[in-house]
C-alpha cells in the first residue's frame, strides 16, 4: 500500500502555484479591501497547502484507509460496546426535516422532533423500568453528573445536608469517581470479593447517615452479574441513600432485567453504546438519565411534556424551578436520539429481547474457547464481556500490551487492556451481539496463534505491530501532547508518528 500519497501530510504534497479550483476574477477585490480596517488586514498570504483536487481526494481517502472501525473489522473493545451501527439509522437521522431545525424555533413548528424526543424518553422508561427520562445530557459521564445532581437535590430538598458520601466499587469505571468529585461529593470505595462482585460485608460498615447513595453497574465491569443486588439496594435504602445505575452495561440486560425492578432509583443510558451510534474519538454521544417515581420533578430543564386536549395531543417545552437546573444547551444531541429511536423501532419489542442473550452467548463462547491459553481469573458464566489476566504462560515475558499490538497485525482491533485495574494484565473482551460465529472463530484462532507465537518467537510478538501504517507509538505522549496542527519542522520521527496517530 505504498504510493506517492501514503503516509504524507497534505503540506508535503504542496507544489508552489498548484491549485484545485478555478474562480472568476474577483471584481470586488479593491472595494472590499478598502473597507477593512488597516489593523485587521493580513500582510502575508495564509500558509495553505497548494494542491490539486485529485491529490486532496487521494490524500484523504488514503488517510481514511488507515482508520479502524466497526465497518472495517472486529472491534472487541470491552466496556465500549462497539456494536454495528445499522446504516438505516444514519439515513433517518440525516433527514432534512430534522437536521434543518433550530433549537429556539417555536415548538408549534417542531412538533415532529418533540414527538421523537418524547417517544424515545417513554421507550427508555419502559425498557429500564423507571418513571421518566431526560435526554439532555451529552454522554455517559455527563449523565452520571446529572444523576448525582438529582441525588444531591433529593437530599437537599429534605434538608438532609450531611449526605455527601458516594459509595463506589473498586471495579468501577473511572468516570464514576470523577463525576462524583465534579458534583462535590466524597468518594468512598467498597472492595470486591475474589469473584469480582461487591463485598457486602465491606459495604455494611460504610452505610451511615452521611451516605448520599451508591453507584453501581450491573453486570459489573468484569461482566459478572451482581447476584446480591437486592440485598445491596435494601441496605443502601435503609441507610437513607439512593441507588445509581451506571447503564453503560445495559446491553446484556436488554429484554431480561430492568434496573428499576432491581432497586435502582436513578440511572443513565449510553445511547451511543447500547442503542448504536458510531462513537469513539470523542463523540457524538448521548447519556439520557432516568429516575423512579417521586424524583421526576428534579430532572433537568428544559423538558418535553405531552399535553392531551380533547381529540389531539401536542408537545410543549417546559422549565420548572423545582428542577436541578439546566445541564446542556437546549435538549441534547438530537441526531443520536434519532439513531437510537430508529434502532429500537427497527428491532421492535420482540427482537430487542435478543440483544442481551446473544451478546452474552458470544462473550461466553470466546471465553470458553480461549481459557486454556489465557488466564481466566474469574470463571463461571459472564454476561456481555469478560476479563483475561494475560497469557497463561507468563514465562515468555509477552505481556497483554504485546498481544494487543500483535492482534493489529492480523486485522483485529485490540480488546480493552489494563482495565479494570483489579488485575495486572487485564484484557477485556466484548464481542457484542452482532458478530457471526465465523468472525468469532477467526478471532479465537488468531488469539491461539498469538499464544503459540509468544512461545516460539517472543521477540517478534514484543515488537509488534509489524504490518500497520505506524509501529508502536508512545501512547502517553500522543494522548498528553497530541499534535493536531501542521508544523513545518517536525523534529523527530516519534512526534511525526503521534501526528499520524491523530
Ligand atoms: C463508557 C462508560 C462510561 C462513560 O460513558 P461516556 O459516554 O464515555 O462518557 C461509564 N461507565 C462505564 C462502565 C462505561 O463503559
């Protein structure tokens, strides 16, 4: 795949005087120039690449070929639910009748969009067994913050001001403690038992009258269903706290278990994960928050409400002063909502019930097929994802990072690595419900090939990837100091590499 355009920056293709457009002579140039205040006029022409149209097309097409996505290959990135995003969702979300709307338009002229919002809101309430949802938050973490503000609002409303503690299991996603801190709450960690579930004995002493609530995800980040959820919810409620459900792991529950039925009071859903929107690289997302009956008045402003007149319904956008306030501009990420509703409606009630069981079946199939060569710290039936603790044979020195890099050579996206933090060599695999048995079998075959390579030729695995556009990057530097604009002088190849990685 080596050609003139490959791996080059667009500026490196620049040739003086070359251009990709032809415009008629600007007859207003003189007039316009004299209109501009002197201080605002540029003295030198902007430093733009001088390229023809075909070079631009080839450049960007080649760049896009360096990308990995669900549409190019298997993407078992644990915790991220990289499921296939049906193309019909895109078509529906792109309808001009919706994309052309302005959030400040008179609601009388946006009744269709408000109906979408309301219908999705009530569908999510039914799917999760809660009373009402807001679709305003922009992401899962934003939903967590919104939910915690509702939790705090609930206690403050009752004059119970000393409840500032949030209990979070040590297996939790990093956003849980981060959102609590942003909300001004104190994080208290509860330990996991050897099987990865919450240690109820460790929890009980933490439950006093300073507890605002507990955040949990179920199944937890190890893919294990918390069997004790009934006992845990009862204990937290008896202590006066509320139960928050991190709904990023709702996928395996679809059609099987509703968070509202197992003791949760507040939750968020990651629409971009469970309800299929292309995500990663920062967006777009949507983190609707649902509450049980009795907490609805605290949901953020603005809200979409249905008004039923004698023979017709219409929708209003309302604000209430009992609410926790506004947490986003207007009503959230509407395009993601359209995709989610399209996904729910194309599957329908009966097929939505198969999402969870199939995701669970696929994860268990991979786990059972590989547990003789990869270390499985927590056995038994998992839900939609599971965690290996590196290769079983540690004597080769080949680490989880090396396995992940070698997978890239075979055209697979790597699983999530070194998360959760409970194990040293975590390798977290989530196949989702979409993959065929053939794809799963091929992934299993390659994982076994890599395990064998680790024995036969460990140095080769440790220096992987060998076939990718760029080799091993300095991930930390690339994340901490991303170079996203072109600079004329790129000092060393390391920097150039992290630039390409962007
Ligand atoms: C993805 C995820 C989150 C955060 O969601 P974002 O939409 O990325 O903000 C929280 N908890 C868990 C378990 C997750 O997997």
